[in-house]
DNA sequence: ATGCCAGACAATGTCTGA
């Protein structure tokens, strides 16, 4: 069984104890991290290797940054960054082959405030992502595109649709772009296993959101048809949101038959 | 209407985020 997880870590250096304990307690085969908020040279690879993982990462000063960790084997990097905007220097995409799977780890732009350049960038980035995902589909490799999509797919995926109505995460344009990915043949694994919704992956640090369970679902795992056929389970490691110095996201995982 | 909270950077505040 292969377990592929994603975790928006919100600062890999500030969160290192949480990351290491999560890896050791849940032992995912592959762990995709977002918002490492570290330059390449500051990534704590020694601590990660000390507990048996190998990794590739794409860092950036101060914010963004993504990484793919694998239990005992080095992920083979396929690409970093998306095509289409050569001037875009945000570290938001890294892709690798590992355990016979193509894994893409993404940190999709938030898009707030809107309207404005950040929302425009989000929508352009989603179209660039779609183009890459269609290329992966054409390869017909078993693939998982996972990470922080910064899209609340449907009203059932948020504690209060009205409270979030003006947010970039649930604008019709954001949702339509996400729906187009699914329309291309990708399966939202967590949604498949929780069709009635009510499953959150993010709770804001502010306004007591965690205590009030004011969360929403923005961390996703999209499966190619070759992987969807092998899906055994999907879930959220909710308890990690309640720990000391936690990220504002929880890990999301899928289990895939060998 | 705004900030709430948090991390990084390199201040003792600013930027960024969701």
C-alpha cells in the first residue's frame, strides 16, 4: 500500500518538530509540503533524512516554496515551475516520479484581494496548471496532483458559504477552473470518500476559527484514472491542527493499492 | 469597516498570507 499525503506546513523551519512527529507517527510513503517559506539552502534536509526520508524541494525567500519527501527513496524530479509565464518566480510547483507514481505538489495562489492582479494571477496559474495536467494525462501515467489548491470546490466544503462569499477561494471563476480539472478526468479523492462534505483541511488562526470549527476544504488530492482505480481510502489527520504551534492546515492523505 | 493570528526578514515594523 502506498500512502501519499499533502501538508501545507506554513514554515518548515518554524514547524520542524510538528513535521517530524507527523512523519514518524503516520509514516506516509510520499509527503508533499507547501509554504516551506525557506530558501533552498535553509531547508532542513538533515533532520528529514535522519528519520529516513529523502526529498527534493523548490524554495524561495520568505514565502511560498514546495517539497516532495519520500520514505527511503529519492524522488526523481520531472520539473519545477509551470510553463507559460517566464517572469513568474513564485515557487509553487514541483513534480517527481516516485514509487511508480507521478506526483505533482502544488501551492496554488490564494488570489485575495479581488478584483485585482492577485486574483488575475490565480486564474492564469490555474489555466497553466490545467495545461500541465492535460500533458500528464496524455502520458497515461498513474499520477496524483496534490497540495494547497486554495479553492473551496462547493458550498458543502465550507463552514459558512455566506461568510466566505467574497473570498477568492470560492469565486465562481475559481470554482469553474477547479471543475475543469475534474472534467478532464481527475478524481477529487477526499470528495469521493466524503460526498456530503463537511470535511475541513484549514482553520484560520484568527477569530477562534479552530475552536468554533470554522474551517473549509482547500487541500486536495486529484487522481488520474490509473490511480483512481486503485484508491483504497482518503482522509484528514485532523488532530494535528490542535497541537502546539500547529500549522493552520491539516495533512490530507490517500491510500493507493500497489 | 477593520483586525483578529502567524512566519520570515531583519525590524522593533513590513510584507505576505487565508
